[in-house]
């Protein structure tokens, strides 16, 4: 399978620790779910993705297409975006609630914590 992000990246670890501290238990990277969500809460039917801003084209200051080799990067990032969209659609169709936490948000733990609270309540 093609890898578009590495496992155990720092933002993901930070989110995992926070979720754990808040008392929710999860499984990691379930291969049978579209997009292999980073955290899976099977009994609550919820999944969380921790997305890198660059690879997933977040509209924030961390995202800009590299100047060189744009004929490579632009279609590649567009494919990632489409894959994300289609994975989210499939998950929701299968009845999962999906939360995406962006890498740039993980610098603000209060923000992430309140997103998690809203998501679980
Ligand atoms: Zn971002």
C-alpha cells in the first residue's frame, strides 16, 4: 500500500496522549476502514484522523506547493485531497462520525481538547 504519511508522527502522538488522558480508549490504524483512521473508537462509532497540513492540503500557512517540480506536486496533492474526500464519504456512509485534527491545530492543546469534547459529547 502506498504510504502518504509516516506512522507515529508527533502531532498524532500528542493527540493520542491527550485522548488517553481524557479517558477515551481507542485502536490504531484499523486496516479495514477507509483511509485507515489514526484513532478508532469502535463502540462509539467514531474515528479521528490527524492530518499533516502539507500532505492533506489544509488551507493554512503551512501549506504551499513546492516551487520546483510543480507538475509532480500539484496532481499528487490533488489526488490526496480526492482520496481524503472519498474516504470521509465512505466512512460517513458506513455510519462513522469523523473528526479531522490538523497538524497546525496541535500546537494549541486547548483547542484540540475542546474539539475532542465536542466530538465525544
Ligand atoms: Zn494547517
